[in-house]
C-alpha cells in the first residue's frame, strides 16, 4: 500500500498496470487506487523532469490530424462560450494553463476583448500560440512566476490530470485569481460506466500523460478545501472513454496498428457510435468527463 497524494490516507493500493496504447511511449505504469477518497494515480508519481518524454511531437493537442482538429475546435468553441458567460465583462485577463497551440484561447478571443495568456509545457506549441497573438510561455505552472491576484479567469482544460501535484496546482490557481475570479476546467471522471468496463483500456486514461484521476466527489472536495466557493460540477458528453477504449483494446488484443497521431483513421466512426451513449450518461448517469467551475471568495 501507498499514501494517497490527494487525501493523505495510507491505504492506496495497486488497481492495475497500463501501457501507452496511443503513442507508444515505452514502459508500463502501475495505477493505484485510494480506498478512502476514490482517487486514482500513477504509482510512483513521476518526477516533473520525466514529463517532457511523455509527449511526442504528434500528441493530439499539438498536431492533430484534420478529423481530430475539427473535434477539438468544437470543444474549444463550447468552452469559449461558457467562459464568456462566466467572465464579469468582455474585458479582463484570462490564463489557459496547458494552452497547447492556443486554439482554445483563439476561440475565446473572438468573443471579447480579453488579455489572453497561455502556459504550455511544449516550446513548439507555445510558439504556435504566440503566433496567434497570445502571451504564451513555455513551462509548467510550478515553474511560472505569475503574481497572485493576476487573472479574472483561469482555464484548466484537461490539465490537472497531467500534473504531478494536482492539489498544489488547485491551490496555486486560487492564489493567482483575483477576488471573485473563476476557475474553469474539465478532467476525466473515474466514476462512470466506461471506466468500470474498460479498466486499463479506458479511453480517458492516456497513460503516462495522465498522472492522476479524480471523480466528481473528490474533485469538489479538493476545490472547496482550496478555498473555492460556488463550485459547480457537471458532465460533458464526450465519448472518448468508450471510443478510445475500444481502440486501445483492439490495439492490445489484436496488435492493431495505431498511427502516430494516436487515433485510427476511422476513430470518427467510433465517436459517432458512442455519442448517443455518452449523451444518455450526461442526463441519466455520469460521463467520462467532468466539467467544473468555481469562484474565488
């Protein structure tokens, strides 16, 4: 058994071992599960110096193929519309942690006159964001020197699962927000049917790039423990848990070749097949993706 990095309980134990079924980063990783709070995490937690090797140049957030680019664009547009509603006016400062090539911020920039800042671990992606007029830096949040009280909204769009210490990340974001500022984000949710069915093949696992895995209950507690108020937890009907889960299972069981992009060319068909199931989950159960926003007191 090992200590849970979220709640500190000493009763986390190995749940299963997984590989990178998408981009082929060599190695295997143990996934531990805390029986006290339900948190899942890589055991041991990798050192921050290892993270760069987990992201190949073809990683989808940097260089997706046309089909995945279109899918990301739809998600970014949805995020931009919701963030615009949460912001107090059409001006202010917004930081996107893990901004990739800046596409999400570009969608937001089309809706208002905000000062757009980005932080991205990959220098090449950060450069692409700068070329779009975004104040983007290369690096991680724990390496950054943003002052406390700097931003009206901070976006963590599928970010906290990528960091070695999500609890500290949430606390740091709280400090960086202005009073009344908003944290907005998404992250995988392990309390869903597709995770229970697929286990190590679950499409939202993305080992080793994903390091920690929340469910809706321990995520809400972590946000409130950091000081956030008006915490809202909702569901996103993205079918990645099912679609990529099938792809990962086929890749492992039948040695099916997966392109460097991490997605087979007919992945869009899987998405279409499983979108009705994800939509049903959104309204009657819990999906593979939890969407959240919270306000700094």
